[in-house]
C-alpha cells in the first residue's frame, strides 16, 4: 500500500469515527481487501472502495449538519 492509500485510509477512518459518534453509522472497519473499507449503514454492511467510502462519509456528515 502506497503513502497516498495510507493517507486516504486514515482520512476514511477519521470520518467514519466522526459518523459513528454522531450515530449516523453503526459500525466501520477495514474491508477484506486493502483498498476497501466496511461501513455499516442502516444495519447493512457495505464494502466500498476507499475513495467511494470517503465521499459517502463526507456526504453523510454534511447532510447531518444541514438537518
């Protein structure tokens, strides 16, 4: 895993932690592949590529601030 992927994974982990503490997701963690991240949203685990996971979490967090 290169440094860009490590940085992206760390960013996704931080965003997931924020979303978890705001109770927007019910779980998160590394996916089965090194380029995936697992997010449990509405009771369903989702395995997303890192960039897609980052976008999902950014959108989720921004929507929660609007409401």
